[in-house]
């Protein structure tokens, strides 16, 4: 699906062993900042369009990384944007020529990074394209716009480079871990990059430079299409939608088995965002099961066995809908409806009320991994990994989009707040997707997986988990980043 | 959206008062059978293609109604069809020339009624069209094929009449109530009809004749598009998908409040399919609330108030997806996936286990209407009605597709079996739709509606229910059918 191997005129690339082959990657770090002027050759001005979490993080990281160069980072906002005040607080100002109208900033920049919302991209990309100066490069941080252009029968404008650097984590993590990089070289969020159009041969090094400047521990190659699919599917599955369905269904299950609300919350939501995520982040997927006693392993295996098939069925359905464009049409239809009727919130169910108390008593004791919850969560993660592998995504994309983004970025934030807060504060595309698919996981697990968990575990499925190639890929990826504290206060 | 008024050269039409105007309808009954030869002028042979529940019911009703004419009803099946034995048992045989290969039967018939599955229609409609003799009329029982042809950029073949008669009930009900018609003239399932192409002016009377022969108590006019939308939306909402979501979420709610499984089942599933459906069928929607004591009404009002908004939001979303074609694309994608992996069943959740015991003790006592359940169910029904009214469907279509089909056909069958059985035994299009949308209702109700039901009722919403135009439309429709026993043993 993608050309995973490539060359750079600027950066020292490495070869990473992945199941069935190798991928060419760039290990990041601040020692590479001296190479940035060469990577950004021909770019005097970078325009970051938009000031959401991703826009803010990228504008700040780029400015900090390029402080010793003569490259200017400017922020472009739509007229009357409520974000202008926050951008000024962070030192982007009209006076210094680093804050302005989005079309003006786009017109003046050599690299125009589009970080506005998907809905704004759909509505305004043609206006922005029309203002670009000759040879200006279009930068994206995910493939959504390509999906939209294809659905509408359009394409990017000729004569412009089109590149993407896609951090595999939320904007808040991109900034927070970058700041840790001042002490721990290489701390950050991994990114994929894609070269969609390269009229003058600059695109690969420009994308790699952008990724290094964001603080990516390592950067791997993908295509816009592969990125788009894995990104949109991932947020509907293990990154967001499935997590919500998992914790809702498990909470109800523990409550019905007699647990009080706080205990049920600890065994479900708190367990996923806390001990399970931490264990995977520190020691990988096998460690979750290996940390259990033998009774716990039996429960884990039964839960894993019962969950895998319905999880895989759902991930395959999501993948089909995303690849076909159906999911994107649904998002556009929903955006239109939301004009008339605001999106309802989902954090008012009884479960979330227990969360406050659970968070308050965290200091008192360390929560153990709950075997049933761990089996359900791990099986869902493996189902997504298997679907992505079957669809020929590069292994770096698979592990970043299925495991690392979850345990190093999203779950720590969910742990600090709660899952409902996260779902209601993500991009609209992600929110709408989580709202469509979270309930599907919830129902399928309540109606199919949990009743089936009374049956004995399937040994061949457990052997497949034990010997799964993802463990090798994940461990290769883990070697490329320094150990950092992922917790969020 | 539709021309609700029209004329007939054969049948005595009536005018029915509906909110804001009138609709022209045909009241059915066996006294009209003498007019059938005139309505079927030019038709010597009717080919019913397919022997699912709808194919069987229509072939049998048509043959019985046309027994005194020289019109032959033949059944066409795909080669090697497993249904041939059952068709022979019902008297359709190769020897008598009333059973044969579907393409042969289609080629020999003057009216070709396509009652094969949606997936088979998608795969084989072009072959069937190619065999039609000149001037043969194409008959449909819902608008799915039009939706598919539009999505694929195709149309029906020129020179052929295209009509639809769409019974607003399951095939089993179409047959069972027709049989009651021998004692109680006019018993049956209401139908809509549509004339999509009418090259020689025969179409309206042919469609009306077909409907009379099926035993429709009354027949109203729609368009294929309007029928398609309301049919597909309805089965995803109050007819099937929403019912499943409602009973799952209510069962959990009652269980969590301390009820044992049997009581929780009686208050949720059993209540909807039993006393609530019966009350609406016999006395209309207001009667559900009026039958409660004042404490019960308060509970009903709080549940209704809390449910209406999330229900309306979901029905609007379903309607958008169906009208846009997105839902249909999802069905096609799912059919493709099902080639590799069978659809999982949904009737294994703990709730259904309680159903057996509940059904066993039915005789012992009459179950009262549960106010909370009634408020949730009624609000969902009204949400669908309001969405259909806003989208300008004819009132006959609205009440048949939102109320009458539910309480006179589907819910009595769900009562005799259970909701999961029904969901897993409907058409694939309906099953897939219920599986997509049922969980959305479940989650929205658990997370949004039920927590909001702790708040006081919204008086203006309850006034709107009290004075809703649907009550007038429903009572006008009720006058057009004799009182029959809808229970299924």
C-alpha cells in the first residue's frame, strides 16, 4: 500500500526491523535541529492555519525548534476567531507579523499547514488554495481533505507540493512531550509523513524537517490514503469509540454482578485508562496478561476469546465504511444537521458520577489490573491490529495508530479527565464517529461477547495472541523513544 | 412529496380526512373481488418471483382472491431454491404450470411481482428485466430497488409499467389477517401503492386491484421514493431497531434498580409487545397515558419528556442517511462482508433467557402498562411521526409506517416469539439496519434520556402530545378496518 523505504539528502535515516521486512525511519531529537535550515530550504515563512489543540501545539513547537533560524512561524485565523486572544498570549501577535487573517497568512507563506477543523476545511479549502503563492507547499496533519476531495471528484491544485506530517497523538500531548524533550532528548509523539505531490523534489526533506521540529521520537512513511483510513478507523475503534463502548458495557456488567458504583468504575473505566494503559506503555501487550496470577489469566483468556470475533467484525465494518467514503458522507450529513440542533453530551450517565470519587481516592492505593477488563480491551486492540495488517498498512502505522497513540496520549488524558470528557472534546469528526460506533461496541459486547465469556477460552486464539507479530513491532518502536512520564495532571 | 388524490375507472374511491387536508383512499373487502377482472384487464398471468414470507403470503392471497377468474398465479424460484418444496406443499407445482424457474415465470407473466430479497434484487434485476415480454408490468412491494438503481445511476426499463403495492406488515400478517377476512370482511394489512411508470394508463387500477386481492383494509397512494424512505427509516426506528434498543436499555435500567430478571423483562420487553401495543391498537396513543393513575401519568410524562429529544435526533440522523443513500451503501458493503463471515446472532444476552419464563406465566395474570416504559416507547413513536410529517409524507403513510404496522403486525409477532428472534428473522436489509441503529437508541437512552428523566416533565411537550394531529389521523385510519384479533399464537 505504501512505499516504506525512501532516502533523504539531509537526515540520517535508519532501518527498523518489522514483521516480514523493514521500514525506513528517522529517529528524532534536538541534536537534529541544526539540520532544519537545510530541510526547510526555500521556506522563509511557515503559516499555521488554525489554533485548535493541534494548531497551537504545532505552531509553538515549530517556533521553538526554529528559533535559531531566520524562518518565521505565523498563525492565520479566520476573521473574528475567538482563538486570537489565546494565540496572542502565546506570543503570536499582529504587531510582530506572526498573527493575521488566514487568507493573508496563507498567501504570504512558503509552507501552509492547514490545521483548521474538518468542517472548515471542507467549506474553505478552495479559497485557501486560490491565495497560495507559486510553489508554496500545502501541509496537512491528516488525510481527511484527500478523502473529501475524492468524494467530491476534486484534487489538490497543480504545481504545489502536498505533504503531510501526522502526529500520532492529541495536540496537547504533542506540546507536553515536546517540552519534556528539553530534558530528555527525543521525547515527543511519533509522526507519520506522506508525500502526495512533489513537483520540485523538496517534499521528503521538508516533511522530515517539519516532523523533527515537532519533536517526533521517530518518523515513518505512509500515504495520505493509508493515513486517512487508519486515523479515521482508529478513532472510531480502539482510540476512542470502542473505549467508550467497552467501559460503558463493563461498568454495567460489574454493577449487575453486585459491585457498587465506585468499584464498578474502578474495574472498568479506571482500569483501562490507568493500570492497563500504563502496563502496555511500559512493557507491551503481553505484560498485561503476564502480570496476572493463574486464576486471573484464565479470566483474561475467556474474556479475550469471547471479545475478539465481535470486535473484529465491527472493526472490519468501520474499515469498509471509511474506505468506501460512507463514513465521510455521514459526517457531512451530521454537520449539516448540527446547524439546526446542537450535539447532545454523553457524560451525564450514572457511570461518570462515580468517576469523581474514584479520582479523589487514587492516591490511597494502587489499582491492580482487572483480568476481565484487560481481556476485553486487549482483544479489541488486537482486532484492530489484525484488520490493519490484513489491509496492508505499514507496521509503524499499525502500532502507532492502535497502541502507542492510545497508551501514550489518549488514555492518559482520559485518565486525568474521563472518557466522556474526551469524546466530547475531540474533533467533530472524531466525536461523531465515537457517537456512531461506541454504542455498537457496547451492544455487541453486552449481547455477544459477555455471554460467550462463560465458555472455555479458545486455545488457538490465545496462542495467536502469544506469538503475535505486533509484539516485535511494538518493541522495535519502543526502542526508538526515550522513557518518559506519560501521566497528565 | 406525493400526489395523494387520484381517480379510478374500476373502484369506488373515498376521501379520508387527515390533518391539514384529505387523501383519496380505497376501502377494501371481498365484495370488491368481482371487480378484479376489470382491474387486471390485460393480465392473464401473474408471476410472483420469490417465496419468502412476503412472496408466500402474496402468492396465496392473490390465488385465493382470483380463484373465480381465468387469471393464473405462478411462482418463480431461482434454480435449486430450497423453497420449492414449501411452494409445492401450498399447491404451486410444475405440473400445473404454476411453479418454475424465475426467469421463465417472469418471461411468461403479464404482471411480474418481484419479492426476492434485496440482495438478490441487486444481483439479478437486470437479468429479470431482460426476459420481460413487451408491456409486462413490473410489480414491487417496496422502493428498495429504486434506491439501488438511483445509486448505481440506472433506471427501470422503458416501455414497462412500474407499480408497487406495499403491505404495511410482515408477510405472515398479510396471510393470517387475509384468512380472517373470510369471516370478517375487510380484515387484512393496509397497503400503500405507487405508480412509477404508466405507459398505457392501466397502472393505477392494476395496483388497486392487486391491493384489494391481497386483502388490504384500505389502500393509499404514495411514491416509490416516499415509500422507500419511510419503510427503511421505520424499520431502523420504531418498527424494529429502536424497539430493540428500548427494551435492552429498559431491562438494564430495571435490573439495576433491583428488579429480578423476570420482573425486569415484564416491565420492559413484555410490556411493549403486550399491554402497550394492545392498548394502542385498540384505543390509540392517548389511551396509553389515560389508562394510568395520576402517579403513573407523572412517571410517563417525565420519561416521555426525557426521551423525545434524543429519539428525534436519532430518527433525523437515520432519515438523512437513508435519503442520502449512505444507508444503502452500508447494506451493500455489509452483504459483501457477510460472504466471508456470517452475521452473529443477538438473542444470547441474559435478558432473553428471562423471556421464556415470562411467556410461560402469561396466562396467570394481566400485566398492567408500565408508565416509564410507556413514556419511552410513545415518545420514540411520536419522534418518528414528527420527522415523517416534517419531511411531508402522506398521513396514511405516517400512521401505517409508525403505528399500525408496529402494533398490528410486528409487535404481536415479537410478543409471540421475542424481539431478538424478530430482529434475526427479518429481511437482511432490516436486520442490518436494526443492528446498526438499535445500539444507538440503547446508548442514547441510557446516557441521555434516562438521566434526564429525573427532571420535571416539560409541559409544552406534553401539551403537544395531547393535541397531536396524529390522533386524528390514526382514528381516521382505524375507522377503515374492522376490529380483528391481532394476537399470534
